[in-house]
C-alpha cells in the first residue's frame, strides 16, 4: 500500500459492554491507542482512518448452514480454546426478533437441523450491526473477520494457548498474563498492553482488541492467512473467512 507508513493506522475491534473497543496500531512500531466507540460505523469514520479493520465478529452470513467453513477450519487448531468459536446460523436466524424465533429459523435452514446457541444469540445485535454497515457502505474491502483465540494461536507460533482468559466468567490472571506476554513479544508497547481498559470494557476485551490489531498488521503486510482459503462469499459478496 503506497501511503507513508507514518500516516497509516490499523484497527483491531472487539465488542464490549460499552460498545466497541478499538485498538489502533501503526504498521510498525510500538505505539498503540485504545478507546471505546458506541457504534461500529464510528470505527470507519475515526480520525485515524484505519486502512485495515480487523474485527472479532462473524462477517458473511450464509442463507443455509451445514456448518460455516470458517468455524470448521479454525476449531481444530485451538485445542481446549475451540469452544470460544461459536457456530454461526443462517442470515434469517441472525435477524430473528427473539431467541425462540432464531432457533426455529436456524433449524429450518440448517442440515442437520441445529438451534442457535445462547452465546451466539447474545451477540446477534452486533453481528447485524456489522452486516448492515458493510452491506450499505464501501468499507467491506478493508474490514476483515478475526478471532482473538486464533490471533493468539498465530502469535504463539501456531500453537493453541494452554490457559483460558476466563474461568467461570471471571478473568483468569495466568491466562491474561500469557496473552500480555505474546502481545509484547509481537512488538506492542508494554504500557499499552498493561494499561487499564477504557471504562466500559474489561481487561480481556483490551487484550482481545490488541490481538485483533496485531492481525490487522499481518493483513496490511500481506502475510495473513484466511480460513478457509480462498474465502467463500455470502449472497451480498461479503467474505466468509477468519484471518490470522
């Protein structure tokens, strides 16, 4: 990409209770910024104008499901962490008005019939937000789906992490420390990695956003790999792949 690297920002984005936590990095160097924005569209219009946006949310929704290829491709790589990769149902199920309807539509559009997990349904509003934004703007070419555990797998030399980041819904310090060490080894400033998260986000949210930003660097450098490769497209031309 022809722009001066000193003028370029790259973004890693993770959903959080306060909206979207955005971690911004340069293509090289340790400088990092982090803040919360209320809407995903705010990432696209940020003053830094990120060239690559790597977001932890499913992108590209199938009309019918036999298991989305992206999830099927990455789960075997993550060992005990593979349960963090939720199964994405059909577009109609993601856009359902309530959980009961989502399960009905998911069963009608999957083979074999499968309901929607509660975890996936809880993030459906954010999936819809990104889907609607990408279908109604020209930004799809610079927005990529990533997953923090796959990002840390990549930062850990292609090895699944041995420690979870949460245990029984609470942050687990050994797991957070492992992830902090990987981010610092990847060249992100220790001050940014060890910083308190912005109000409205947890410590794990900050680390996840920074991991997504580390993959944005790989995408910008042309060395990231999509799972699957090549990425299939949904009915609206959106890529259905997780990058690392």
